[in-house]
């Protein structure tokens, strides 16, 4: 969607990675504890949860926060206003057991294709091709008032690689 490229794709200059969800899950099977991978629920109105200050005072802010987060995960992380429904977003959320350490989930095996925006700077294409490891690269183009996608041709890629 053009709006998503403008909003999330650095005004059509960025890239989008299409990921196979099942391969992603299998690739990271040992890292999915305390992880949620689910679609966003688009709503007209939010029913905001209340903070129980008496309970928070009684058990402490850190324990209360963990309790509140667990009880309100869907509200806090998986709801957006209906205005965004066209996104069809699926969100990944991981509650870390190691809050002071970096954690990563791999996407090496699950990238199906790479799509570059219509304003993507071709100077970055040779690097993207080298990093893509043979994954199909497509570009979004704006033509006659409509967006369409085309796959970079082998001869174009070869001519870029000679530069």
C-alpha cells in the first residue's frame, strides 16, 4: 500500500522483507518462549485498563507492572485504531528473560523476497544483491497513476554488478 511505503518505508526509499511465517517459527523454535506472534486487532474505540494504585503500593511497582503487562498484553501490544486496518499487520512481541542482554531472532532462512520502494536509490542495489544471497528482489514502480511491482532482470543486475 502506498501509505505504508510513505509511513514505514522512509517515503518510498526503503525496503520491505517478505517473510515466511512458518519457516520463521521453525528457524527460531528454541527462542519462542515468552513470545507472541499474532495479528493486530483493529478497533473503533479503546477500553483503557485501569491502574490499581492500592495493589501497586502493596506489591511494588515492578511486580505490579509484570502483572499488569500479563493481564493486558492484547490491549497494550495488539490493538490499533480501525484507521490502520488496511495494514493487516502481524506483530511479534517477545518478553525477554534477560532484560540487560541483546536477544535476536534469525531471519536468514525465511526471507521469501525483497521489495524496494519506488524512490530506492540504485546506488545501494549492488550491496543489496550481494546480501540477498539469491533472494528475488522486486521494485515498486509508480506508473499511470498505479503502483506495480517488477522483478529486476538478470541483465540489469549483471550490468550493476560490473560497476
